[in-house]
C-alpha cells in the first residue's frame, strides 16, 4: 500500500467508493472510531485507483462493484494518533449489483478491514449535517444533485483517534 512517513507527516494515497442509491449514501465506521467515512482504502504500488476501489469492496464486503467516473480529487489534511496526515484521495462513483445484500436499508452490515470490524450503514445524503462524517467536506458535497467533479482541499481541524 502507498503509505509512508516523510517530514513528520504520514502520507496516504487512498481510493474511495461513493455508493449512492435512492438519495442515500453508504458509509462505514471502523471498530474503535467514532466517525463515519466512505468505504475505500490505500492504493497498492503499481495499482490504478479504480482497481483499488474494486479490490477494497471485494475485501471489505465480498461484492463485485462497477467503478464509474471520478468525482473528486481530495487533498485531505488531518491529525490521527497525534501525527499529522496528508492524504490524497480519488473518489469514484461506484455501483453495486441490484441484488447485493448491502442494498438492504433496514439493517446495518458487517465488514472486515484487516481483522478489524467495519459497520456499514445507509444515510440520507441530504441529512448528514448532524452526523460526524470525515472528511468534513462530504456533508455538503454528497448533498449535491447531481454529484459534481471537484478538486477539494480539506483541512479537518478535529483530531482523529
């Protein structure tokens, strides 16, 4: 995975799935965290970002997805574990098969991230204001209709545990 330390910062290259349907968006929370985020993960060396999204969805949810157009290029600056992070993320519109169990809005879904539990849930895209979603720009960006391409520089002032 492309993640390394340099000049006192942790750098990550992340690929992200933006899965929306019926005005809802799929978010997940990693065990031990207190905030929601979009599913995805770090890109492997030699791997393109769209392939990384598909791989991460297979690993986390055991589903095949169709990775679509690039929505956002995000430069994300935050602090986690007392260390400043600089993350570059490519966020892709992503579709799941119409018969995928993850499309059941009535329940939360379990996933796995390298032995740590993930909880997946659907949220109304237009009602994210009261939810801790990170990066913070997502609260407004996900409410747009249709989702528009943008280059985003996000500086989260809160600390991530």
